[in-house]
C-alpha cells in the first residue's frame, strides 16, 4: 500500500484493544482467541478489558413504565458497558507519541470521541490515518491526516 506524502515507513506493530463480556456470551471463545492466538502473533499486542453486565431497565416513552424483564422469557434486561477501551487507546497513542515510537498511526475506528486526541497529536506532528467504513465516522475521518476505507478492501479478503 502506498501512502501519499510518506516516502519512508515500516510496520512496527499492532495494538489490538477489545472488550469481552463477563461471563462471556460465546463461552469464552473470543477471549481465548485473543489471549491464546492473536496475542502470540509477531508484532501483535492485545489488550483486553472486561465488560460488566448490569441490570438496565428500559423506559417506555409511550406509557412511561420501566421494563426490567423481558416480557417473553422473564430474564432481567442487562446492558454491558465497554469499560476503559477508549481511554486505553488514547493513553497509548499519547504515550507512544511521547516516546517517539511512531510518526504515523492507523486508528481503526469510527468513534468521534477520538477527534480531540487526534487533533492534539497532529498538532504535534503525528500523522493519524483513520481506517473505517465509508458510510460512518465522518467526523473522525475528516479530522485525520488520511483515511483508508474498508469498503474497497473487503472484496480482496480471503480466508
């Protein structure tokens, strides 16, 4: 892949951030793959954060009642919040920049919450490339130095 405006660059590694449910919805397969396979690949550093499910009642806007259990099966409605992943990504982007560990980073996200961090890093000379889907994440994509759109790349992916 040729990056316009950059003549000398090399791959230095990948940091993967993930959050998993506790207890896992998939029987632990995602956590096991992240820890036992992906984190053991050369140049790959995986950071996993545990999600914490908590009861989360839904407020009906029409009748103003709270729905705490599924009306069909009776199970409590829960919400699993991603905890710490965004903060870990921003912290590592700044830490690695502080240590001059990169001049170009690829941020795979569509989350506009990263815009202030990207703006500050780019003010200091770091180049942040956004990898995202064409239809989403416009604010982050336009803030970044460049964008890679997955849409065109998907057809080339094989297993």
